[in-house]
C-alpha cells in the first residue's frame, strides 16, 4: 500500500512521513512496548488529497489565507479556521486513497477478530511530538469510531484539524510556515479504559529526574485533559521502585463510551469517587515502562497510558503515546532541593567515611 504504514513499519526517524505521534508509536512497537495495534495514513495521502489534478494549488491557497491572520485576533482566527476547515472537509477523498484506508481498516478488524472494531482516529502532524516544539493537543482526536464510512469521515476531520485556531496561531507565533507543516492520521484499536492518564519520567513540579510521576483517573484520559477532574497523583522513586508520594483525589466525573450516546461525560459512581484509580502493582508496572521508555529515547518523556478493563494485569496496561518532555529538559541541570530520594540515600551512603572501632 502506498498511503498506509503499519506501526511495525515505522520509527522515530519517519516524522516527515507519518508525523511525530505515529513515528513514536512505531518506535515503541518495534522496541517491544505494549501499544494497541493500528496503522498510519501517511503525509502523502493528505498532500495528494489537497493537490489532486482538479484542485491543484488548494493547499497553497489555504496557506495564503491563514498567513494574513493576526494570531492575536481570536475572532478572526475563528472565522478563518471555520472557512479553511470547510474547504478541507468538502473536498472528496480520491478513490484510490479511500480504498487503501478501507482495506487497512478491514485488515485491522481481521487481525483483532472483531467486525467494525472501534478505533481511535488521531492526528499526527509533522511538527508534533518533537523535542523543540509543543504542538501536542492542537489537532483533533476522535474516539470509538466504528465502520469504514465513519473512519474515512473522521480521517478527513483530522486532516482539517491542521487548521484549528490554536494550531494556526501557534505556528504563526513560532514562525512555522503554514504551507510546510503537514499531517498524517493514526487509526488505532480503542482501549476500553478502566483508568487512564499521563506519566512523566521526571517530577513535572520541580524537575527532579530521580522520580516518575503518574497522574490517573477513571475512564478515558480526556477527563484529565479537559480539566473535568483532578487526577490521582503518584510519585515513584526510580532507584528503589518505592511509591514515595500518593494523592488520591475525589474523582466525581469521568469520560466513558456508551452505545446509545457515544463518548460522554458522566458522574462517577459514588463508591468509586474516593478510591485510587490504580493499584500499587499497576503503578509500579507503569513506572517500569516509564524507565525503559526514557532509557530508549535517552531523554525525559511525557507518556500517555491506559488500563484496559477487558484484560488481566499486566496485559491490561497499554502505552498510547509518548513525546519528549519539553519544559524541564530545556532548563540548566541544577540540584533539586527536596527530601532525599532513594538515589540520594544510596549515593550518600556510598560516599560516607566509615570509622572502624579499634579492637
């Protein structure tokens, strides 16, 4: 297939082919991490979609429109975004590209043994999930999409999300050429999330590299991203594996899928609101993955994960996304003033003079 790459066919050096998010998913699959199966629709598919023979120059036309927008004028940004996204979403997908997407989706259904398998359709831009920019979350993700027609429709919506107001403004302020930035799309088996969240392989509060911090809540991770809930927070010492901090927050809302209503926000059942959303063994297993991913990339990482209610531990834990951490990693390395971690204690003991009593 010309426009489809399965995760095991790509890696972190393929950003210009499949975007940052997909490239990192492929990298993790090939490194042996538990990633839900799926494929990427390449940058070339988007480029050809907009530059087909009958519509030559459409992408350049779009770039000219948005290049004139004042990134600080929110009202103008909204209007231009609506205009440009309508241009993209009203453009028919070339039949040969549509056929490849259909065949890949049917193959994924066959691999999993589930007809019309629910998938996440996720954007993967060329200027996303890379160390020197913070584009994360600027393009769209659609969850629990079922069936060939809905997959294709949401692929196009992901393509158009390259032109959200936030994405247009950020590129303009950072000096990125609107014409040069492109987008791929990920189609990936949904995780039936009992719990989900993010993990940092350093402490995001103070930059302490000796800790892994996990934020977790019930249901889909969108509840955390949207600010609907204050997540539980667990800190794990990288050396000892000990859980050195735990904060269990009241979790009154969650994001879940319902057959009759799709992805919705609901009240969490009362008996679950005060309970930790992860067990200790899940916390420790996640932190093990975090250490290995950081070692593989040789830099602190920001990782999204989920625990699937349909599997038994430890097969229930899946890594959904990873990107280099972009805040503390850029700062000058300085000692962190805090309570001693396991590493501090070990090093302190190793360098302490031991006096032997004379006999």
